[in-house]
């Protein structure tokens, strides 16, 4: 779906991953450039993405038409924080990078979920969530989440019961895949949630149903939320200045 090179990125058992969601916004001046120059810059930027896709997990998404403050998003997964910095530097060092701002940027890591593992019954597979495998669905919904401090003061048994309800609701929406990553001490938010699906309506219904759960009452912030459409590296960039002739082709 993403049209990126096959990645040589292989899971390392027991090792956690760094996860980066970077949202870009192009300056209006970029759209006024000559079409050939824009195309040259798009090719250069896409080339950096495609090169890194051969080493790390990189997925591309367009946000054109779904939000006014961002144009596209790059989802980068690596075992090395230095890779995250290096790829960002190479992207911003392109000609297109000179026209880009990053209004939103979220850094997180994978981590085993104590709630999910305890929820699983005897003999069931227990999720470790140490290795992500993103990019299998058309739509991605991303948002940062921070819980109220009172949540962490609840007894562990009570928090587990509350999360059991939360997990059970999510399990009824089999078309929605959740990717939960953790930002404690790494970034301003506590979690970054990324939901993949081919059915946006199912995600809408899931979020609405979760509003009535006990766990929702302990949410401090869960915005902004981004609706993203999977694309190729070049496709997400072409979408920023798509001509009518190209759209009708």
C-alpha cells in the first residue's frame, strides 16, 4: 500500500523500539514554485524517505483535507534514537525541507502492557507490544494521551478492573488495530495512540463508546487527533499541490 522498498528492519526479541510521528506543513510559497522545481524537490525528499525505508520501518500518510494545520505525516520506527535524528535531519536538509514546518511531533517507545497481559486468561497469548508492524490499513488515527494524576493514585487492582472494561470494549471492534506507545519522560504526553483500520466509521463508533467507560473519566488530554490516509512517499507530497489535470488523469 505504501509503495516503499522492502525494509531490512527485523524485530529484535526483547528490545524496545523508538517511535516517531512527525507532522509536516508546507509554506504557501512552496505551492507557488514552478511545477518542475516542485517535482524536483518532491523527488529529492521522497528519495530520503525511501532510502530510510530500506533500513527502518517508515510509513507515509497524507492529511490533506482532514486538517488545516498539517499536510502529511511520516511514521518512523527504529531501535536507535540516533536514526530518528538522522532521518529528520536529512529530510529537513532537502530543498523541500526549507519550506516545511513541523507543527506537531511526538516521540515515544514501545513497552509491554501490564493491563493487557493481566487481562489475558491462562493459556492465552500475552501481548508484549515491543515490536510494531504498522502500515497494513488505509486509514490511521493518531493522538497524544495524558491521564489525570489521580489515575496513578488508584490501587492497582482497581485500575486493572477499569482497564478490563476498556480492553473489552476495544475487542468488539476487530476491524480497528491499536498501536500504543509510551512517552513518559521522553515527550510532553504520556502515550501516543495510533489506530489502523479500513473502516473509519468503526473507529468513530469505538471512540464514542469509550467515552462512556470509567477510564475515560481519568483522561486529562487526548487532542489533537489526526485523520491520516496511507500513501507512498511521493504520493503524500504530490497531494500537497495536485493539479486538476493530474486529479482527472
